[in-house]
C-alpha cells in the first residue's frame, strides 16, 4: 500500500511536488548505485523522502539485487477557498473589532466600569440636588452614550452592507472608519 503524503506535509518539509518527485528519484538512484559499492555509508535523504521509497527484496535464485521503487501518493489537502458566507462573517468580525476599537478610544476599557458606577451614582441624585461635579459626570456619561450609540449605528449599517455583498462585490468592500 503506498504511503499517503499530504501536500501540506510536503510544504512543511519545504518541498513542492516536483522537487519532491525529483528527490525521491535521486534517492532511489543513490540506493541502487550504493549496491555496487563496498565500505561506503548508505545514502540518506530527508525522512519524508526515505519513507516514500520501498525496498523490493531481491532473490538468490535467480540472482537479483534489491530494487527500490517510489511508493507514495500525494493528496492535495489544501482547504477550499472560503465560501461567500464565511467571507462575509470575516468582514463582519473585522468591522465589529474596528467598532469596538473606536469605542475604546473614547471610553478606555480599564476606566469604563468606574465611569459607569460614578455616572449611575450621580444620576441617582435628584437633578436639583446634584453638585456641579455630578452634573458634569451625568453630562459626560450622556455624551459618551451618544458617541457609543453612533458607533453601533455605523456598525449596524456596515453589517447590513456586508449582508448584501455578492461574490462580485465582496472584494471591493472595505470596512468604514468608525468614529466615536
């Protein structure tokens, strides 16, 4: 049974199909040539090449030397190109990542929790009783909310555009810049 070698294995061993076939042929020739020598070390090759060569034992009667033959098949395991839906999902992920990055600019993630807690505390105070600092916190929170919602609206429009892409239009579509 021939050795099944995946194309990805060849690539990992830095071979293309033609170079691999040539290396196997050269190794077979070297093995056969070695039969005519004495005291010389046996030829070697990369493990994947050696594994692709089978020894066919010779015989005593009639006298016949061992033979070496290529004994492999190459299976193309290259993954198929992504489907249109997979490409759309990748674009949607890229757009969502860009949108979140835009939000992170206006609301740094490590400060966000404290800002929300502080804003909620300020909002809990009756409007007439808020200090100027609390009023500023509430106003900043409202501004941040408005800017965040604007980014999410931009993302929603981008996702709708991605949904409508076709195989002919998907390559031309670019993720829009998101503003916070």
